[in-house]
């Protein structure tokens, strides 16, 4: 039996707009009903970069977190049993940003992707930001040969949030998200989470916008069309 909870996927405001990111993280804590949570930090997308980790420790502290523990996974010397213990003991698991492909390759190589999925199935709350948001979703795109742009391939992500999405790419027109949709099945939907926004994803794939507009796309035949934006509840503009 699945005890899945909703998953929060953040684009965030970046380190230059910390207040926006702090507010979104507070929305996550409020949504889960945990005022001062213990956070387990997964940083494989940045190769467990310590600078990234400490920046998020500061942000989560401002949002009210009780403690943030780094579940180290990337290093060859990483103690995976300790990482699993940190993840199991946490109130909420956070997937950080960086490079989606690198982050997923590390999780699969270390046999941690299935472990995270099982935690979700057992009711562990999850949220992510930027590349971590994409990692929590169903799949993403890579170019095995960067010199050949026509040979894009899809690869699976964690599938904890049963959607396809991208983050803060509104200025460049969501080109990677559109590529994912073009390669996929007809009628597939995708969501562009704009800078400063987030989405709450329910276990059935339904979504709720937080903090800003969500750009919605769908593939029809060989083309990808943009639908109506999804706005936060109570925001009609």
C-alpha cells in the first residue's frame, strides 16, 4: 500500500533572491504541517558540493528548519548506510540543484534511487529545487553527443512526482522541456515552473501553483503547444 504525500517542486528565487526561496520553503513546511523539520539534504546533482550545502542550510534555517543533515552519496568513500539512516530519520527529504543527469547517474550507480522511491511510498515528504525538482519528476533529456543536437535522448528520473517539468527557463522559451515533450508520447503534458514559483504535485498527478505562474505545454501530433497558465489559488491575473 502506498502512503504517498504531495511533493513540492520549487524553481526558487536563486541565491540572489533568498527571500522568495525562504517563503517557498516555509510554504513547504506549512503544507506538511511541520514547523521546525529535520531536513535530509541530497546533493548528488552538485557532486555533494559543500558550498551549495551550506547556502541551503542558511536558507532552511531562515525558513525555520530545526536541523539540516547532509546525506553524502557522491564520493567513492561515501558511507551509504549512514546516508540511508539520515534519510530515514529526517522529517523531510530535500533534493538540491546542479546537473540533472549527473545527479540521477550517481543515485542509480549507488543504488539509492530505488531507496528514495521507497521512502516516498512509505510516506516520507519530499521537495526539491531547480535540477532537484526535475530529478523528482518522471524523466528528462540528454544529448550523448553535444555536437549533434538532433540526437536527444530521454532518461528516467525518480518518478516521485508523476509529471514532467522544468524550472526557471522562461527567458529561453523552455526549449529543453519542449524537447522532452517532442520525444515523448502524444498528448503528454509538461510544466514550466517560473522563477520564484513552485508547484505542489499530488499523488494522482494533479498540481497546484505556488508563488507565481506555471507555464503549461502539451504535445499534439508533432507540435508542442502552450496552454493557459496555471496560477496560484486566488490569483486571477
